């Protein structure tokens, strides 16, 4: 493993605990492939609130996209990978 990758993983490990339980919940929904509107309905919150949480997740993880945030979370076993029942 390269030094740069180890450094990136260490940064991500330090930032994951900064996520709130709601942000982790939303990150899991993103990992399931759900969109903003569906996440809002599932969690009984407004779509704008979901977008705010997503922006906070991206900022805290220093991710540039929802996909990058989900991949970082999967790599750190914050959200499950693979097929779901």
C-alpha cells in the first residue's frame, strides 16, 4: 500500500467519528442507492434537510461527491458492502 493511500485512510478514520448518527444513517441510505426525496420520505424529514446533511458529510469527509463519501464509508466498514437481502 502506498504512503499516500495510508495517509488518506488515516485522515478518513479520524473524520468518520465526526459524523452524527443521522449523517451516518443518511450515508447508509446513499449507499443503498436512494435519492434525496426517498431518503427524506424514509426518515420523515424535508429534502432540504437531507441535502444539508449530505453537504455536512461531504465537508467532514473531505469528499467531492456522494459516491466518494459512500466508498470511503464502505472502505472503513461504516456501511455494509455487497448485496442486500
